[in-house]
């Protein structure tokens, strides 16, 4: 089969590369010529474990190509994925103009039956809107009724740091279609995955679009609720980690996404929550629970700075603070909407000297915060520090040489934003230790 992926952001690049790995001929199109040039020369613009090797392998096999224009991009394409990264307008709504532009371009180049698949997360009803736009363009070309097409919705459930596994071994595949022909084409495309996975759900396009928002909202709600419970545990003297274990063994709830921490982040995850709230507003419906989820998360992102400030009675000017981890989660270079951004901004305003180490994001951070010191390694970052804050639970941070850390620090204070350390161990070594919910 031949497919075209429009957009080489996180979703588009991973989706296109994985389909190529399954033997599909894939063209990846992106109007960002600089990004395309990087990809052509093997420079992957995002960090995702295993992706670089997979891109190289499929480019060399001529199954994966990249181009910056639409000339020939849709020729003989059985399926065209709209996979551009969504953007928000100032009012919090999704800016659909790039998606609409792709639909118009698709219609202008359409000469044989093809399915336009909305992979981008967009408001419920967007697939139908794209179908109407394509009909208008075909009418303007004078070929409406002669050239056939379908529009489908296939929401993206990839998680950064685990995206290739998510694609190849998905929990489920959601496909929204309006015709039997579109269903047949997409069944054929996904057949290599479906051979070992029965969890494919075919539905209409509106329901498929809604499933993505509903899934993200429920995950966010679990995270924010657990963080509120953890904060209350701290106040009343309970242990949030044991509470989590006790709750997680309940078969009705389960153990996933109930780890106390300093808040969730990531562009797409956070944006989906804001977009869902806006969709409700447009339809005169108030998502009170989801608004609370978002508000709790925004407050939680400040909790590590607030703990630090309390330790020094608010007198932080001139203090040296080390940060381990900047990305919003391990195995990604994405800092966006993450708690580290809030901490760095607050530390800067407080007049602190900032030293950081993250395996992959330090160059990104250096562009935004010119005055921070980027350590050569995790131990270099803590030299002379009055406090160490853990933001991201990268594996290399799990079992540090604490005797070395204590020797390098000016003041042995550790604030653990992910609850990965043993309080008794650190306190027995002379550290002052703070975490979430204990």
C-alpha cells in the first residue's frame, strides 16, 4: 500500500516510520523545509528511543521518503494522514486552519479514490467539516462525483518515550468511518498489527474524535486526584505511597496513573484537556470536574518550588539550586507544559543560581534560560548546591552515589518530585529529605 503522512511532528513521524517498518510505502510531507532537510540527512528533530535507527533503516530500504512540497505527494496514495501538531488560539480553542488547508490541498490533488484520515486531535465534528470542504473543492474543480474519497478519524494514542511500542502493540486502535469502503481500506492498512491485536474499535467519526478527548481527560483526572490526596496525606500525617498501593490493589481502580508527583505536562496531553474544556464551553456545557483537574495540575507544578521556599523561609536570593531532569517525563526531550518550566521560572525570579542536568533537554533549556549552568553530568550539576530538586525520574537518577552527592553539595537538602528515593536512607546519611505526600 501507498500512504502519505502530512506533518512530521511527533505523531506524524512515528506513525509514518512505523508503517514503513511494516512494509508500507510512505511519503512524509511537511512544509517546514528545514525540518525536511534534517530528516533527509538523518537528523531526527525529536527524541524517541529507537526512532532514529528505524528511520534510517526504512529510508535505506526506499520505503520512507521526505519532501517539503505537495508535488506528487498524493499520487497513488491509498490513505493520506493529516498528522500535523495542533495549535491553540489565544482563547484556548484549536486552530483548525492548518488542518483545513490540508483538506483543500488533498482535494486539489485528488485524482483517484483515497481516504483522508484525521490523526490530529481536533474538536468533535472536524472530520465531517473536512468532508464538506473537500466536496466544495471538488465542485470548484468540476469533478465532484467523478473522483471518490472518504474521510476517517484515527486518533493518536502514542505516549512520548514509548511511542514505537504503543504503535506496534497498541492497547486498542480506534477508527471512525462513515462508509464500508473506508473501513475495508483501513482494515487492510492495519492488518499486520491486527493479526496480533483484536482490540480494534470501528465507530463513526464523531465518536472516534470524542474517545481521544475522553481518554486523556480520565487519565488527567486520576493524576490530579492522586496529587490532591497526596497533598492531604502530607497535612494529616499519612503516607501517600502506601495509600496509593492500597488504592491500586482495588480491582475497580488499578495501579496505573496514581503515582503522586509534581504534575503532568507535555504539549499534546495538556492541550487536549484545554481543548476539551473549550469544546464544552462552545456547546454551553460546563466541564466542572475537568476544570478542577486542570487547576489542580497547575497548582501542583508549583509545589516543588514552594517546598524549597519553605525550607529557606522564603529567602532564596543567591542560593544555588540543582535540578535533575527537565523533561516532563523520562525518554523524551519535551519540556513543554512540564513542572520544570514553572520551577525554573520561579527560581529565576527569586534570584537563585541554577545548575541543571538532563540527558537530552539541556540545549533546549539553555536557549530559554540563558543564565542556567548545564552540568556535564548529574554530579557536576550538584556542585556547591544548597538544594537538589528531582523533576524527572530518568533511570540514571534512581540510584545515585549519595555519599558523592553529599560531598559535592554545600547543603544536603533533597526535594524529590517523583517519590523515587528512600526517606530513611537519605536521612540516615544526613540529608534533609522532602517528597510528595509524606
